C-alpha cells in the first residue's frame, strides 16, 4: 500500500502526513491514531506544534495490523 498524496494530480510522493490527513486516508478516528502513537505502535514526529506521521511509519503500522479472520 502506498500513500501517494491527498491531491490526485501530484506525482510527488509525500514524506509525511498530518493527523487530519492520516484520519481521512485511513478512515481511523483521531482518538485511535493518538492512542497508537502513545502506545508506540505508530511513529510520529513533532514539527513545532504540529504532529506529523512519516509515510513509511504509516505503511508499517497498517501492515502490522492483525489480519481479519486470522486467529
């Protein structure tokens, strides 16, 4: 899975996303995103007051979620 960009007309791969962008792209609520960050399951960085999620960290987080029906 690759998160290219929020804008479909841009060929540039984004290096990081804001919390709000992450919520929109994944469909996961803000509370769950912040919970994953706090628990260390999702890597986030601070840029001033802004929290950003590196694209590779988001891909890794999603890849490590449990499979549906695997259990």
